[in-house]
């Protein structure tokens, strides 16, 4: 069983967060996780190779944006919204608002 590492948000720097949110695919992942409490990777609305998706998820995890838990053979992902908003107030809401603007 894979064990994922999740950083303490006090160890995450703002430039890492901004870099993680600079990719349209990662923004799509965050938008999907804003709508759903948890999603497996195969439920995410992105059309990229498995290795590319693994990379995007690792970048989001390292930036403290997502939490990944293993449930049997599935890896379920969720946003760390509440704790992230305490460390970086307003960023999640800006991403959420960008979904409305992009629609």
C-alpha cells in the first residue's frame, strides 16, 4: 500500500502554491475537488496520461492543496480547504471564482 506524504502547511511557501496553481490541468483538478468532497484519480475531469496525472497530483500534494488517502486499491483525493485557507487566506476562493469566470 502506498503511503503519501503531506506537508505541514507552515512549511509550504507561497511561491510553491502559486506554481502549483499555474497549470490549467491542476486548476481543473482543484475545481473538481471544490465540487466533490473526494475523488479518485480516474474520476477527475482531465485527459492526460497516467504518469502526467501522477505528476500533477504530486505537485498539488507538495503545495499542500490536496490530501490523498488510500482506500483499498483506490487513492481518494480531497482539498485541504479549511487548513489551507488558514495558512493562505483567500487563495481557494480565488480559484473557485475563476471557475465562474471561465464558464
